[in-house]
């Protein structure tokens, strides 16, 4: 009885993970369309965020949950471990990398093109911040 | 009329050969030394993929790593399992060779990059035509 | 619950969507003009393909294929750091 | 074992292999005609990712461990280091 209930809960969690993977694929398609449609580099960073967190982190969590509950044990544990560890490292490294590339682009002279005002460049010219 | 699969395999080999000859054209015709080095790295990569493709097999159906299939308690596979494994597995020998080729290519490219930096320090440019002009004008032999 | 065939076809549909968005990224990478855009496009391509590897490993029931996901994610980050250091105009050893 | 749909007698792995090899060919051509060497390095990184995925669909994922590290990480760092020490743009014509 209890075992049946646990199996049913496992099946439900696995199918939720599968749905999470499908939603993540749709998110990634939205991010790809955003890369085509946005005007300049600093706007495309938003699309990059959608593509990394919504299109990589959540599908990896979903695929790991699905593999943990719905696949026979040796293969399932292995794939679940790989996807959880990869999701953890993506969550740590991707914001650091995008911040570094944005800072480097602003220092290299790439300005936001249709913009009303660039306060960071003005502050840097006045010497307020380094 | 050939099958679609045969045409696709002809397409694999032809696109890899086109990549190899394109990168060799880049090594031969581009004037910049660093561009020559980059095209040489692409040449090595395409040759590696060509070697692995020779070991790939049509309808290779995801072989298990061990034919016994259990990871915790290993038992010797019987002859039927071995036959299934050998009829579906890809060839492992080119993969083992390619691992060595990747590392040796890395060493060769590091050596060539150091040579390019020394060349720039001596002549002030990386363009081979300018280097040849400077050799002719300066009277430096070879 | 969903049958096994349905689950596998949902997974195959997700793999197809990932391939489609990777093709859009590759087209954008081939027609792009500025360097930081190209760097974040290579990033997106790499992260996509990491998820694609894990999904393919579940789809073909082969544990051996899932190994490549972690190096792809980590080395894309290292590529980011190198390019940002170059764009800031500093040496790589700083 | 689920092998995926068979389309015109082709498995999914063969179709994906054709896609990735074509992507690598396009990136090689872009690397060849590019004058800015930094962009050429980024294109070669994309080419390395395409070949890594070709290795995956050819059932050789042990090569991906070595090849991604070398092709995307170490080659890019090496070429960028050489570019900082030398010149960035490739000249087209030479005055006699």
C-alpha cells in the first residue's frame, strides 16, 4: 500500500520533470528569437539570461528528477547526478561570466546604441568611479 | 536511384574533405602567420573527425558499455550478448588514436605560437610578404 | 500516468526544439558583427548543447553519453573570462 | 530500446551528424574570410563546439572530454595571448 503510494508520487514527480524540460525548450526558443529581435548588446544580455536560467538550469533539474524517479536505477542515478551537478555549476558560473563580458564590453567602447543617457560612461569621464 | 542513407554517407565524407581542403587553402594562401596557425588547428580537427567517422557504423544502436549490463555485480557475458554487442558497437581503435592526436596537435600549436611571437619581435610584422620584403632589402640571408 | 512511449516522444520533441534554437543561434553567429555578441552567442550554443547531450543520453538509454555535459558548461565560462580580459585590455596572466 | 523515429531510412544520429558537420563547414569558411583575428578566434570556438557535438552523436563521448577543453578553452586562450603580443588586423594589400 505504502509502496504503491510512493511509486505513484515518484511517477508524478518524474512527469513534472518532463514537463519542466519541455517548458525549458520553449524558453530557449524564446531566447533565440530575442537574440534576433533585440537591438544592441546590453538588451541581448536579457535574452541570454532567459536562455541560461530558463533554458538550461530548469531543464537540467527536470531531466534529473525524471531520471531519478522513472528510469531503472544504475542509469537513472548516473544521469541524475550528472544533471544536478551540471545545473549547480551553470547556476554559479553563468551570471559571473555574463557580468564579466558586460563589463569588458563597456570598457572596450561598445555603447548602448539607442539610449537616452549613459550614466556609467559619464561617471567614468568625470572620475567619480573608476 | 540510390538510397537516402548512401547519399547521406557520401555527403558526410565530401563535406569533411571540403573542410580539409578549405583549411589547407587557408594555410597556403593567407598572408598572416597567426591566421595560418588557426587554419592549421582546424585542419587537424577535421582530420580527427574524419578518422572517427571511419569507425562509425550505419545504424549503430547505442551499445552498452559492458555487455553484461549490470554495474554492481559483474557477470561474464554469454555468446548471444557478445554477438549483439559486436554487431552494434562502433570501432574503438580510431577513438583511442584521436585522443593522442589531439594532445600532440596542442603541443605543436603551442610551439608554433611561440615561434610567431619571436617572428613579430624580430621583424615587427606578421605578414609574410612584408617579412620577405624586409629580408630582401636588409640583405639578411635566409 | 503517461506511458513510456508518450514520455519518450515528449523528450524527442524537446530535443527537436533545442536543435531548432541551436540553428537560430548558429545563423545569428554567422551574420553577427560585434565581438561581445559573438561571445555570448557561443555561450548560448554551448549551454543548449549541454542540455541536448543529457536528453540524448536519456533517449538512447546510454549512460556513457552524459559525460560531456559538465565540461561544456565549465569551459564556456572559461572562454567568457578570457574574452572579457582581452576586451578590457589586460594581459591574460593578470 | 527506444531508437527514435526512422525518417527515409535514416536514424536521428545520422541527420544530426549531417547538421553538425555542415555547421562546422560554415564556421570554417567564416574563419577563412575574416580579417579581424579576434572574430576568427571566436568562429574557431564555434567550430570546436560543432565538432564536439559531432563526436557525441558518433558515440565517442570520451573524446569530448579532451576536445572541448583543448578546442574551446586552450586554443582560444593561446591565440588571444598571441594577438595581445602581436597585431590584431590582417592586412589586405601591400604597398610596393
